[in-house]
C-alpha cells in the first residue's frame, strides 16, 4: 500500500499550525521582554535623608493646594468640559 499523497488541505493545515506556533513564540517573547522591562523600571529610588522626604512632602502639598485652588476657581466660574479642562491646564501652569 502506498502512503496517501498530501492534499492541499493538509498543506494549508500545516502552514496554519506553523503560523500559530510562530505567533505564540513572538507574543511570548514580547510578554517576557515587557515584564522584564516593567520590573526593572518599577524599582524605586528611596530618599536618602529626612530633609529630602520633608522637601518632597512640602512640594506635594504645594501642588495639591494649587490644584484645589484651580478647581475652586473653575467651580466658581461654572466651567464645564473643554473650558474647564483648558482653564485647569492654564491655571496649573501659572507660578
């Protein structure tokens, strides 16, 4: 008995399996690279002194206060959507 000759359907199935395998490998490689990059990026630098911590806290409080002032002004002016967004953007840029 002779082995059955490969048909076009068999060839297409073989190509599809190879393409699927290739895509799995490529997706896996991208996932591994992105996870490795995000893990390396996630390592934070700790402040070195209490003075540096206090400086960061003071700056954070200043920014929060400025944001609150801008929000209050936008609320008083009854600004909505685009006008509010533009006002907030410009307000935050002011010193």
